[in-house]
């Protein structure tokens, strides 16, 4: 799983790119805390990963992904 620093670096790259928002993706085997934060966020409201209280086995399963809603065909 990703470290706190790796999550922070990923979020920084998303903010510096073409993204307009940030999506938190969570796989089905994630803990309830991670499932609760799944969704799309503005840059200034995106939760940090791993979230407080994360109990995913083997480490936090949530990850950041860019939202590119103003780009594409």
C-alpha cells in the first residue's frame, strides 16, 4: 500500500495537472472509514489519505484520481 508521503505526492501531481477536482477511489475490500470518504472533492476539501481511523488490512486501500470533466471529446 502507499505511504502517506506517496499519497501526498500523488495529490500534488493531480492538483498541478489538468484536473478540476479530485476523486477518491475505494475498492470493495476497503474498511468502512475509507468507503465513507469515497467520492469527488474540490481541491480545498479533499480528505487526506489514509483517513483517521482507517482499518484496511495491509494498509489504506483508498487512492486519489484526477477528475478531468472539462477535457476530452
